[in-house]
């Protein structure tokens, strides 16, 4: 498997304070890779740098062999990169259907877009039930489902998910991960940033542990799940 995303010596700083300190990691085509770590470890800063929301102060981001370091986020969508942001970011005053269509704003193949919206409704029946409902009135879990569905309408080759389980009830978290598994099965490459280390590693191929802006452990997800250091720090054991 060739690396779809290759991150080398990435550095992110806020006002001179380094949030990310020269990290290296890669995501191969078709993989589900997770970046786990405690709150404040630098997970979201990494994703913000990868998605063009902030400019890294050092390092390179290579996507499909092309240097995309610092390219603004709107330009990345056209390259096949979609971000499902922390906090979901749905358009509260638009309904579910309109929110989904916003994911396809850069496309003009209307018939195909509508076919894909139907596919999303099949994959996430809860959204179909709420087609005409304003996104702002949905539950947190339903908004997360909508944000993921909207990102898929951009036809991403690489889907980046930032803390999809945050603030959700356990039953809803399981539903969200069911959707993530379905998307991975369809062949979409996924980079998952997640505080729930157990669920993330149970669903990923490989994982990286981020601590204070540095990658301290990496490897096969099952190996990391069994690692006593990971168990002690993140799995309550």
C-alpha cells in the first residue's frame, strides 16, 4: 500500500509555544489510522495544520505525492480531502437535506449528487427520517451523523474526523462508529482523531499516540491495545 498522506517533521506553534514538535506519520490508501492522546496533546492542532486551517511553522505534508503544506482548506476539498470538524459545525438554520448538499458545493454533477445523498440516507437512516428538520434542532449525535454525511458528499479520498465521539452518549457513540466502519469498508481512507482510545484502536488498522505534541508510540492497532503503557494511560487499566 502506498502512502496517501505522508507527514514529515510537522511543527505547529501558537505565539512561539510549540503545540506539535516535529512529528512524522503516514496513512496508506484504504487504511483507517487513528491519532490518540489526552486532551491538549496536540491532536486537533495536527488536524488543523493538515486541513489548511492553520499554517505549520515547519515540516511538510505530502498528499498523493504532492506537497500540500499550508494550502488553504477550500483548495484541499478539490484534491479529495474532507474534514469533519470537532464540534460538528452544521449549518443550524438549514435543514438536514440542505446541509448535506453543502458538502457538494464544489461539484456540479447534480444527478450524481442526488444519488449520493440517497446513498447517505441508506447508510444513515436517522438522517432520512429528519430530512426537513433544521440542523440546529437535532441532537448532538444526529448533528455528528449529519457532519459525516456532509463530508462524504465532497467525495473524499481522505476523510479526516476530529473527535467524532466527543460529548455523546455511549449508545450514540456506537452508532457513529458503525457509520465510520461502513465508510472504511467502502474504501475511503480515514484519519481519525479521537479521545476514546479503546474504540478508536478497536476500529483502526494502525495508531499513533500523541503526548505533549510528540508521537511517543505507534504501531498496529491491536498491538497498541495490548500495550501496558497504552492500557495504563488511556484504557483505565
